[in-house]
C-alpha cells in the first residue's frame, strides 16, 4: 500500500476512533492521522497475535482493525495523561 493510502486509512481510523470514544483530547487533523496510522499497526499486530484478524488495507476488516488499534492507543493516551 502506498504512503497516501496509509495516510487516508489513518485519517479514517483516527476519525472513527475519536467518534466512538468522545471526550476532550488535544490534537487536530495531523494528530488524528498519526493516531490512525499507528492504530493500524497496533491493531494489525494485536489481531495477528490473537489469530483473529490481520491488516488488509481498505477493506471493512482493515478499517475495523485500524480503528480498534487507534482506540487502544487513544485509551492508553488518556490513561497516561491522568
């Protein structure tokens, strides 16, 4: 997948993660993309380790895995910030 695809998927995953986990989180557009890209890696790694999912790009499964990973990162960020 090209870099532009990673950025677009990261944007979608980051926005979905913030939509599912509302709250006061600092960060704008760039932080949302970075959160989503990192979430794609984290979600893919966790899914692969558990044997339940892998990162497949712009498929429903890929978006769900990336969003789940972004939500995990957002939860960790909120926990560490307190």
